[in-house]
C-alpha cells in the first residue's frame, strides 16, 4: 500500500469519527493529571478496568505526587499487588515521584514526558490530550494499531510506524483527537474478531470492509 498513491482525503474520512467520540471520557477514570500519570504507567500490559479498580484505594492512600514520593516499596507493593508487573511499575513510579516531587511539576510536553520512567509516546500522547496541551503526536494504542491498517491509512505493524503514517496523512489540528477516536472505534465496533461493519461510520472508506 502506498499512502500517497491512494491520494485519499483521510482528514475528510476521519473528521466524522472525531465528532462521534468528541467529549467521550477516557477509559481510565482519573480525576487529575497526577492520577492520570500514575494510571497510564500502571496500565501498561494490564486492563483499564483493573487499574480503575485498584487505584481507588491507592489514591486514597497516596492522593498526590508528594505523598507518593514519601511512600516506601512495601507500602506500594501492598497497594499495587494486583497490577501486572507491579514491581517494575513501582520502581518507575518511585523514580517519577523522586524527580517530579509535586503535582504542579508534572510535565505536559512530549520531550519531558518520555524522559520519565515508564512513559512512552503512547502514554505521553494520552497525558497531553487529557491535559489540553498542544499535540506533538498521535496516540497509538493496541486498538489503533489494529484499526489503522484495516482502514488503509497505514501499513505499519508497530506503533511508531503507525503514528508516523497517521501524522503524515492528517493535519496537525486533528492529531490530539484522532488517536482516541480510532481507539474508541476499535473498542466498540472494529473488534479483533467479528467487527461490526454495519455499525461503522467509516466503513465505505475502509479497506478491510471492502475485502
């Protein structure tokens, strides 16, 4: 597939998708930027549902970055024992808390966010979107990684390639919202098996639907 030979107006195709999901709450049930940062670190290779459940008590005990910075490993292990790979994630959170120290110091730029332990481009894009910061990339989670090649906007098999293809195909004013919109499409409609083609608002422009 050659993105440029196709000459498809992907902005026109995907704007209705953005409008459909505009204002829809993020699956991670956070209340502030501190909670979101902690949750995206914990959510790696785990489910949003599990992280939402586990962090209710966690945030009651550690309500801000300052409290987290004072927590010891034993306390954090007890609170996060049900999180997958919690030992690594606890170490990352301790490193973040040691560096950031207070909620007001949490960064909202790509360069600063990806410098934090346990935060990659996907997590940084989530945090920047939810914080209302100017987009510097496009969120690519497992759903976007599956759906974008199905649509035909990317032929990538890894997140970095899919993100680059999306950024090349879409104007910057769409970057902040389009990743989450495609993710919601993947969660609700374009499922790994038995996708709901009849319910998909971009089906007429989707390569997978035409196969």
